[in-house]
C-alpha cells in the first residue's frame, strides 16, 4: 500500500537479477510480472530485446535476447512472463529450451 512500492520492488529485483547474472554467468532468465519486468530490465541495463524463439503455447511471451550496455548482460536470453500468459509447463519449457 505504499506509494511507488511496486516500482521499487521491480527495480530491486532487477538489481538482484543483474548481480546473479554476472556472478553466476547465467545465460537464460525469466522475469515474472509485466510491470516488474520493465523495471527489472531497466535496472539490468537492457536497452532492447529481440525475439530468439517464439513459444507457440505461450503467445505474447517469447524467449528473447537482451541487448545491453553491460557486457555480461548483452546476449542474455530473457523470457518475460506476465499475468495469465503461459501453460503449467512454462518455466520448465523455458529452462529446457522446448518452446512451450
């Protein structure tokens, strides 16, 4: 119920994800939540996304490639899962690169 809390939460999650991505050399991540995703991507230094692989069972939430100023983030595969998008297998399909 605090003013701006959801924005601070999204930015904080982006900071954590940026740190984990760099420290653990992650190559693929999923960010859940529409507004959260935009704040997190901004905090990670992502300037643009391009589609790498559409997910037929999850329209509107493809696996993307991040283009960023931060070398460790540039080329990172990112899936943005918002609201009711995706099947029950969404997260495991992204993890396994199965596209659905």
